[in-house]
C-alpha cells in the first residue's frame, strides 16, 4: 500500500514538474518573429492595403523590430509576389530577396544589423514597406539563480549606453544591486530597466554609488515595472529597494513541498482505514 502511494506521488510530481517547466519556458523567451500578411487582392494597385502586420495591425508595410528579430512575410493573396529589399525607383539592393513565392507560401528574413530596410514587390511595385531595426534592450539572464531553489529566475531587460554586468539580490533588504562596467557609447546616460514584479516589486527607493536619489521614474505595465534613472558617466553601482523581492522558496520548491504534504496526508488516511478483509 505504501509503495503504491509513493509511486503515485512521484508520478504526480513529474506531471506538475513538466507543466511548470513548460510554463517557465514560455515566460523566459520573448517573441522574436513577426508576421506580415500579404492580403487577398494586393496584386491590384486599387487594393485598400498591401500588407498587414500581426505585431501591431499596421497596414502600411512598416514594422519596427530589434536586432536578430525575424520578419516572416506570408502570401495570402491569389497571386505570386516577391519581397525584395530596395525601392521601385532604385531597384533591388540585394540585401534580401524572396524570389517569386506562390500563394500560401512564406518568406522569412532575420535582421542582424541596425538600420532602415525598404522593400517592395518586383512584380507589383506599388507594394512598398520598410523594416526598421533598432538595437533594442540588452538582457541580464537568469537573475535569481543564486538564491532560493535556483530554479525561479528572470531575464532583466535594460537599455543603457553601458553594460550592467550583474544583478545581486539581497533578500533581507529586498534589494537588487546592478554593477555598471565599460565605456559609454553615447552622451545619453539615462538607464531604462524592465523589472518583473515577481522578481522585485515597488514602490522603489534607489541608491546610486551609495547615495539615495530621487531623480527617477517608475511606471507599472501589467506585471513589469519600467524604471527610468538619470545617471552620469561615472556611475558604478545602482541599488533598487522594493517592497518585496524574489522569495526564498521558489515555485519548484513549493511544488515539491505540496506533493510531499499530499503524500503524507494520503498515507495517513490509508493507515486509519481498518482492514475489513
């Protein structure tokens, strides 16, 4: 009997662990591929629009993405099209070219460098658009892997002219400290941080190089706090104190604890049932 309860508990644990891993995988990786549909009728210059971006619904063929993002053009028209970099007046510039692709087919292209990339259809030159590639946010990966169970971690995104090399969490003080390294790439020393509420939640107090500052803004966007901090070229350390920080017992630890409690309760109930046979 005890053996059966143990096996059932292990099986339940494996199921919950698998669901947890799947859900965490969905949270860690941000979207990096965006579809632009070529609608039915786009082959006619009188069509109401020639492109439709699933990212933001734009129909002018313009899409703004980050470096290393991918755009996928999907042909939902009844005619074949091309997606060719360049302009109708100057012709293709050979940065990318789909060639002629049929209805129901698609063409992906990953953009590795910052810049503006105009494109058009060679067969239907009134179909024009532009891919705008920006540097986007840098990432500090797996923040929180050095505390708790080490499995509940977060990717912290930031935009800054230098590099944040680490994120050290102090559970007692409910704080995260970031170290700044490298040379400034511009004269704009404003730092923007995206802090998940499950990692650290506000309202915040901020210290720069040991001195408390008030020159910052914090806005909540769903479960993300977007924090803007005015720094200088000599700033070295930033400490952000919140009302809560990532708990000592992460999600996986709580799952294991829950399974253990359920197992104990089941065993206890089994032992209390008299054997009538």
